[in-house]
């Protein structure tokens, strides 16, 4: 039925008090300058009908390095490819990778000395930025700075299931040397705010393993304890930083005077040269007043384990994390371990709950990982060559491209 203009119903908007908080905040300045509710409704109507800014385009392709195996050889070569980014599932997150750090395991894979799936994307350690989330994701948001656990399924608890190993990135599933990475949301942790992407990319493997040795077991290190570190590799460097932050006395074994000089610059003072002193276990006992080290992080394996047992304190802990050397002869270590009443504990990375705890520790103590050298994304083969030369003191990092690929 026709009505005169004066009798036609006018659309109304709800009063200001009933508007969502975001509307109220944005219109607060306008509201303070308006004297009538009707004026505000007009402004609100114009604002609601205006076009929202378009979302940034999501990447369609991603460049990634793959380690391909040649015919009739176990050795692999690195090949750069460009592939389509998978569609996100409801509980997945798309991460733009900003930095990737290398571990020596990746060198062994390229040399054919360590098993990995065919055409694997190498590397387990990265830091990046969330650029898209699945519809069921609520724990992270677009723009968050994140990393991922070394074992994607190892979220909490202890490593009591063998199938956790099958979620190992860069070995059993594709790794992080990829411009854009789709990951399950439960595998992600937020990185410390004071760290750069390059620094944060060093945390997922050796840092969390070092933290687990010191704080993740039944017996944590305490102020006044003595920690012996076998070698000056990246795991030892992280362990030294963590231990020193809580007042633990740190002793390094090393064969390099150059590395001793660098460690002194970092504030460490006690070193044992196992190259010039084959009986380095006796020197450790002398440095500890005949007591021995309360904790030892054992990276050498059977070639050094006997001497580690020799210089561990009564009832002390040996955290076995590596196997870099071979046992020189068939020495039975059982008797020595019994007489020292020591505990030998195998340690491999840690759950994401411990990863988050470590990041809080790093933030509180304002610790910074030691980065030796940064390579560009197109210099990945050179980065692996440099790492395999064993000249680095600190982590070798790949800085990923910043250009959006759409």
C-alpha cells in the first residue's frame, strides 16, 4: 500500500550502547562531537556499508630445496624447486618461513650416512610468521612469530612412543627449507620477542635438547653444581648459557685453542684440552677438587663415555645426546658405572610444553643464541659446505627471501 513520504518507515540502527565494542571505540571521537543519537546513526550507517580492505593474497607457490638421491649412490644433491602450497586443513597453519638453521644431521643425510625419505626437504629448525590459519585454529593468529618442534607430534609428556620419531622433520617428513610451510597448529610455539628470526631459528633441536638435559629430567641442575660439556658444539654452547644463567660451574673439553679464545670472550674460564691431554678425565677431577662433575652432557658416545664415567661425581648424571666418536676397544663400562652409582640418561629433543618453558627462560634471562654465519636462500649448497667443514662456532643460518610469491 502506498504511503506518503512523511509516513514511510525509516530504517533504524540500534543505540550506541548496543553496538559491538570495536564500533564503539572507533566512533568514540565522533560521538563526543555529536549532540543527537540520530547523527551518530547516520555516521554508523555509512561506516557499516563502506567496503572492508581486501585481505592480502595468500601464496599459491613456494620455492623449496629438496635432497634428491642419485642413481646407484647413497649421496644426495640439493635441487631448488617451486611447488604449489597445499590447501589448509581446519587445524593447520600456514607459516612464512623467515629463517632456517642447519644441524649436522642434514650434512650426514647429504653424504648418504643418515636415512631420510626420498626427495626430502631438509632441515628441522625454523622461525617464521603466521600468514593464514585454518577455521579451527584458536591458539595462534596471523602475524604471530613462531617456531615448530623437531618432532611435530611430540606435544607433551615423555618420548614414550616410537611413532613420535616418524614426525621428525627433515627426515621422516619434509622439513623447513621452504618459503611457506603448512604445519599442524599443535606443533607451533611462539618465539621470544627479543630474538631475531635468525636467532630463534636455532632453538628447535639442539637448544631444547640442552634445556632438557639440564631441566627436563628427574634431577635438575642447581646453583653450585658442576657441568662438564664434551666438546664445543652448538648443544654444548646452549647448555653452557643455560647453566651459567642459574649459577652452575661450567667446564668444557675441547681440542681448539681458537675456540678456547672465543669461549673466554663469552665469559667461560675452565677448559680441558683432550688433544694435548689424553687423561683429561683426571684433569676434570682435579678441577673439581676430586669430587667430579655432577652433570655431564655426553656428545662423544662410546669413544668418550668411559672417561665421562671416570670423572662424574658419585650419584651424578650423564646425559647421552650424541655418538661422534668410536670406542677404541671393547672396554666393559658396567663396573665403572656401578661403582660411581651414576645415572646414564638418553635425551632427544623435548615436547612442546618444554619448548615453551625454555622460551620463557630465554626471555627472562635475555639470552641470545650464538649465530656464526648467515647465508642467503640461494646459497644453501654453500651453507652446507661450510657446516661440513666444521669451522663454525655457533649456528649456521639460512635467511629466507622476503619477497611475497603469489
